C-alpha cells in the first residue's frame, strides 16, 4: 500500500470574474504548492485577466500572504483543499466603508427634513 507522502491528492482551483466562475478539480502529487496547482489547472486560459506573475491566492478564504499563512509558492496543498484565486480590489475597503457611512448619514438627514416639513 502506498503511503500518503507518495500518493496523489485531490484539490480544487477556483476563480470567479464578475460574469463567470470556474472550478477545476485536479489530482496532484503530494507536496504540490498552491502556485503550482494553479498553473497545472490551466484556469488562466479561460480568464485572460489572471496575471500568473502576480497572484493573490488563498485556501478556503484564508489568504496565502506570508503573514498568518505561507506564501503561495511555499504552501503545499492538502487533500481536498480549495485553492482560490482572488481578484484585485476595485475600491479600498476603508473608502467603501466611508462611502456607506456617508450614504447612511445623508439618508437620515433627508428623512429628518421630510419629517420636519410634514409634521403629523
């Protein structure tokens, strides 16, 4: 019987654009890195916006950023891992929060003005 170290494992590589998504199931050798798995999946052929030289990857929503987890070229995928390719942010999260807070404040002011203009 072959040991887990020498056996193949099954993983998924996923990517979603604003208009379509794709999940590729792969069988890879134990010790394959997340970056190697993405290359083996050939998923970039369907999504030309994926820059293979500048990938943000994660495993089950946990970024492979070199902070809390290894980098994509260091992380050896585990059996049944889902390697996720992240798109670049289109807006800074802090700016998005500020915009939502401003919209909420403006809505409250509008409601207050209407109430004062039409007292019950």
